[in-house]
C-alpha cells in the first residue's frame, strides 16, 4: 500500500510539473511577443490565481512587492506574480477592456501584431516539443528502428505492439498497444520474423505470450489464426522493432525538428478524422482521453524511464498547440477568427458580442472536459 501511494504521489507531481511547463511556455509566448510590440500586460503569472505575491515597477521606476490579490495603484508596468494554483501560468493582456486611444493597448495594435501575439503561444509549444525531442535524441529516445539512416546509435532493441485489431485474438486476450513481446512458449523474441514464424507454426494452437507492460511482466494465452489479409498466422496485432535511438548533437537537433513536424502533421490528420467522424455521424473513431487519462499515461511514462517522459511531454505539447489553434471560441484560434472578421468588415466585432461568444465557448469546453473526465474515471474503474 505504501509503494502504491508513493507511485500515485510521483505520478501526480510529475503530471502537474509537465502540465505546468507546457502551459507556462504557451503563456510565455504570448507575453514575450506582446512585449516586443510595446504592450505592457497587466500581469504575467506562474500558476493560476489567487495571487500569493508578485513584483512590479511603480511610477518612480522602483521594484516593489505586492502580497495578495489586490492590484497595486502605483504600478506602471507588468506585475510578475506567483500564484497559489501551480498549474502553468497566465498573461493578462486586458483584451476585453476599453483603453480608448492608448497605442500600447492590445485592441489598438495593428491586426497583424495582435494575430502574432495570439499565435505565439501555439508556436512556443511547437518549439518546446522540438527542443524536448532534440534533447531526447541526445540522451536516447524510444522509436521504431526501421529506416533510421546513418549516424544513429541504437540500443535496447525489442519487438513492440503498435496496434491491436478489433475482434482479434489479441484484443480478446488483453494485448494493448505499447506492450513488448518477450517470448512465445518460452522462445525468446529477438525480431519480427521470429514472431511470424512461430505464429505460422502454431495456427489454431494455444500459445503463451510473455508480455512486458510498463514495469510488469505478464503471461497471456492466445490462439493464432490465419489472417485473411496476409494468409499467414497471427493474433491481430501490428508490431515493430523498437529501440533507444541516439544521435550526435547537431544531428539530434535536425532530427528533433524533423520529428516534431512529422508528429504535428500526424496529429492534425488525427484531429481531422475525429471531427469528420463526428460531423458525418460515424462517432469517435479514436480513443479520447482527458486529464485522468493523461495523468495515467504520465505515470506509465515515469515508470518506463525519463526518455519516455520526454517523448510523451513533447507529444502533449504538440497536442496543446493544435487544440489551441482550432478556430473555436475561447481558444487562440477562435480569437484569430474575430481578427479576420475585423479585417474583412473594416471594424472590430462588438466587445459585448465577442465576450459573450467566448464565454459560451469556454462553458462548452468545460462541459466537454467534465464529460471526458467522467469517461476516464469510468474506464479506470472498469
């Protein structure tokens, strides 16, 4: 029980740290570009309010400390604050406030500058992913080892499950994506071909598959069948040889950028397929996870090793970027849409109308998060 509590504690702390890093970097992007364009955001904070304390410059140009939530009356610049809820950060651009003709207010800046400020958060998350993956390649990242090209150093080679077909012996037997196949009937697995040969030899015979899942080894009993698509024996899984891949410093940076772009495109396509399925009435074709599921995967990544945690954090950062770029009210992409409308019609949309639409969008997002979280909890206790 003590060990289980310790694992849960480490998982929760790691989840908070990863989420805080991704959100803080996102907000830092907004803040940095806003400052470059001459804006003085009201507040830039680590964590979410209420404010614990902060520092600011007063009208005399001196740094002063503020404690609590009350805004200082003599602040002449941004309040840099530490807040009580350690989940990322925020930047207050006072977008919804009317500052008249103040040239340094967000709403009075040219449309292209406001657009760059809004998309800066998304850009920073993509950059963070590239940095994480580049660092990962320097110390070693898990990935498939086919078509690596020259310069890659590979270790810890294993055969891993990439996907499990529906209504297959593997699904019925409890195989999951990410499982490592160690042996079949006691015969050690060293490559994909060994699994295929043993599957061919044992069609319609029960086989004991030794599987490694995270840090546990389990035995699963399944019966290979002839797979229609290939005409050969199998249990209905897609497998690949994976390993820990390392590159030299400069090659790691190049591979980090390239991998980030590939992952971004794959995730965009996945979101497109998800939305298309919902629109045409086919339902959700991929598994959707919320905070509980993300925390669970974070825990798995922690147990599997630091390189897996880096990989997952980068993937999460790209997902955060793409979601925020989606043209939905309350998201960065939704705010950019209002700037596009302003450009087309020659004047901004009424602040009252825009605020109302963003509020409705935010409420819908909260409802979606609650529903997905409920689904996560229900799945967890099944």
